[in-house]
């Protein structure tokens, strides 16, 4: 695969479509598909069917409601790097997709597991995107291992915030996902009545973190043309390290 320095291969609607408030209210009445306007079928309903692997008439109203609970302007992105970036797809994008599907289908603990995996891998991506230096000298991978030793998720998050590789909100979301996932992994005492609230929180955080870290978004420029923006460090990571991760 070859690329120009400023290009990125993309897919659309891998995280499913988004809906306006008016469309959400309309969808929750579950109209017959034959009454749906063509533009909604083509640009909203078909992507939802593809995302959930169900035809529209088999999607429950409760599933549409849960889907809409975690799909809004804060969490949604219509574009993601393509499957050509195999490591990113298998470690981050696919777990987020599965987590969102699991929440929509009411499988909350599975959602938490997938969001936890994606969050830990996103932390590693930021780690790979970052440069660490001592006395003005940028450390290579081996020097980082000597300085930091073996780093667990909790310490890695703190180091990334200390070096301004992530912001306060990112740190809080990563730590909250880690804590919730660990509670389900290591404790029998989490009440099942908390499952939906915990799952909703972690999958929303995972979606927001993906947007924050990748910086991928579409915008309209001053000439009213749609343009793509992406975090330059993230783009460089995809091109140079998608199949070669640092380990520590």
C-alpha cells in the first residue's frame, strides 16, 4: 500500500449513522419501512441495518432508543481509517464497533469488555505518538524502557498527562474506563442494576476518546467545500507504526 504524505484511507459509517432529534423521535414510532422517505432509507436506515446486521423491521424500538443514547455530536464520527490499517482496526475500531453494538442489543458486560480493550489500546497509540526527552534528548524505545521500566495502564495514563500528551478530560475518561472494566474483571460485587449505566459511560467515553486522539473530522471551509482534518501525529503513527507497536 502506498500513500502520499498527507493522505489517509477512509471508510464511512463504520460506527453507524447519526440521527437528528426529529429523526430519532420519528424512528421511535417504528414506521413501516415502505413509508420511509428515500433519503432516510439511503443515508440513515441502510447504514443502521448494516451496522446492526438486521433489517429495519427486525430492529426493536428499545434497540433504536439505546443506539440513539450513545450516538450524538459528542460521540459520533462518520469517518474512520479504513480496514487497510489492520492493527488499528483489530485493536481499536472493531472493539468500539462491537461495544456499540453490544450496548444497543442490551449486552452490557460485553460492551464494557470491548470498551476497556479499545481504551487500553488507544492509550498505547498515544504513547506511540508521543516523544519523551531528557535534557533535550529524545528517547528511543530502548531508552524509554530503561527509564520507565514495565508500565501498567494506570501509570501510563498518568505519564501521558504529565507530559501533556493527553488532556485532563482524556485522563479522567481513560481512568474511569479502566476502573469500571477492572471492577467487572476482578470483583463479583458489582450489581447487575449498574450494568447499563456503566456500559453507557464507557462506550461513550471510548467513542469520544477516539475522536480526540485521532482528530478525524469533516468540516466546511471558507469556500463551502467539505474538507478532512486529522491529528498529524495520528496520521504519522498510521503510516509508520500501524503494524509495529512499542511494548513496555
